[in-house]
C-alpha cells in the first residue's frame, strides 16, 4: 500500500460580471484509491455543488464566482492499493463481452482519431498475438516514436498531428496511444492526475496525462510519455480524451496563473514509508464496475 499527500493551489482574476467554474481536482473514489482525508478552501464566499460520476468515480465541483480574485486550494491524503498482474498474462476482452460502460472508449473521439490511424495500428501491431503484451509493445512504440518537448503542441493538437510532428507532451503521447489501442478494438481512455516521481528536469510539478487500457476485465495504467512512475499516479479524471478530463473548465472573463502542485510519499499508520517505484507488472486502481 502506498500513501501519498497531494495538494493543488489555483489562482484566478475574474472580470465583471463574474464567471462559472467546473473543477476536477479532487482524487477520484475507486476501490483501490482511497481518500483518507482532504481539505478544500476557497478565498471567496461561493456556493458550491459537488457531483461524483457514478461510473468513472471522478469528482466535480461547480461554482459561480464574483468579479475579483479567486483562490482555491485542495489538500488530500490518498492510499493506493494496486491490483497487480503480469505484463504478459492478460487477455484482450472481445467486443461482444465488453460491459456497456466500456463501449464509449472503443470509438474515435475529437483528439483520438482511431478510424484514421487504423492502417498504422494494423501495420505495426495487427499481426501480434492479442493480449496485454501487445498493449505493452504499443506503449513502448509510442514512447520511442515521439520526443517529449514542450511548446510543440496546442490545446487543439490531435493524435494524428502529434505523429506528424514527432513530439509533444504527456497529453499528446496519451492521445496517440489511445487512438492506436482503439484502432485494434482495445478500449482505452484518457486519465489525468498527480504523479509522484515526475522528472524534475521537465519543470515544476504539474497535472499528468496517462492512459488506462481495458484488459482482462479491469483498467490498467500505462504511461506512454515515460516521464513518471505509474505506481505513484493519483487519478483525478478520465474520459475519451483531454476534452473530457480538464482540471478546470471556465465560463466567463477569467485569467489564471499556472497551478501549484505538491505530491509526496507519506508513512502509513504503522509508520512504514513505501515509495512508488517502476514495476514490470501491470497496475490497476479501477475494476471498471460502477
């Protein structure tokens, strides 16, 4: 079991007549990701509405703020009890046997044009035996094919754009892997979260984008960018692509500062400190059940 402490601070300046916000900055509730304690503070009197998605277990906060400064801070302690499986031992689930809530992650989406990338996916992976080994190979192919580089992509960059550019950030790596998985009839979804163990050479801590692929009846973690440690991912949101999993969606005249994020390993109740580490096994914190 891994225990992590994480926090995020967000600062905005709002012009008249005010603005509406939808935040997805709280750790999701899953069977293997438990929120031990948390605290939310907002430096403006607002009325909030909270909602937890019944399927993904992502948590949303909706609020209206008046003109002026708005500061929001969330702190949490999270315990991760990963389900562990051998990297080569999991089957792909036939489409006819997929749960209905998994089906949306087979289809092309705004940033993951799996229909347009099917020839590429079949060329490189169509002849491989089905199963988790194929997904591991696909993840490694994306990591080797692309270069991690900031400033290359924008909020409109799709998987096809990233392959043409040959570079991008974690969001772009995730979109490429998701599109290729779906082109092979493997459900895959976009995930965002905090990441313990991110490479400090890439800049200050930030939200991380990664992939969850559905294998053997569960969602398993993959990090195609290779910039973090999957055992240290604290999941916030999931979706078809980045358009479904923004940490903040703003409606109105708003200017924001870059988020300030902290994550650290903490000792458990018995005083044992377990650090996230790279693993050759596959890890899951979600069995996909509502």
